[in-house]
């Protein structure tokens, strides 16, 4: 359900936007930045999308185990999403992110803000870590807030 974005949410979105500089540029069509905000409102991790897949990202699969999220394939399209990098940078500490908020910003190569709802894999990852809210940029410079 769409709700009004508070100044705090706008601030988080600005931080997420600043993370697109960590996106690898050469072949990407869209640049995404992501921050994880803990239940106290502190930004505790961030990431940008990457074309390449760092070898150590495979560690994520080890940490997650295979049964519940075994269908999540981080290497399925040969690139890493901003959300995955943010989870990875957090070192996947479950306790830290319980009740947290995932904030995702995205824009095209031309600099147009795009809808940045996490993909099905990233949504499953968010649910797995008990993230309680996802906030993402949307077209027409709007922000969408979804409770999980
Ligand atoms: Zn994704």
C-alpha cells in the first residue's frame, strides 16, 4: 500500500541513491543502490548492483543453507543485485536486520528514476531475514512503501 514518504524515508532514499556510484557501469542499463535500515532508523549496510559476480558472494549460499532459499540463484543472470550486496556487506547477521527496512533506488543510464521493487529473489531474501518493510523508488519520482 502506498503511504506518504516521511523526511526520514526521503533521507534513506537519498543515501540509497548515493550508492549507485558503487554500481559497475560498463554494461549495466540500470543503476541501483540499496541501504538496509535497522529498526532504530540507522543505516547499517549498503550496496550497488554489479555486472560481475564476486567469487565470495557464493558464500551467501553457504550461509543461507540450501533448503529454504535453495531456489535463489545469485548467479542466474551473471550479476549481483544491489540488495544482495547490501545483505552481503552486512555479513548476514540475522539479529541485526530483524525488523529492518530495505530501501532501493534505481535510475536508468539516462538518469531517469525507475521502479525499483526488489525482484522475486531479493524479496525472498528480505523475507528470509525478516525485513519488515521494503521502500523503493518508483516512476514519476514517487516512493512506494510495502510492509512485508
Ligand atoms: Zn533482485
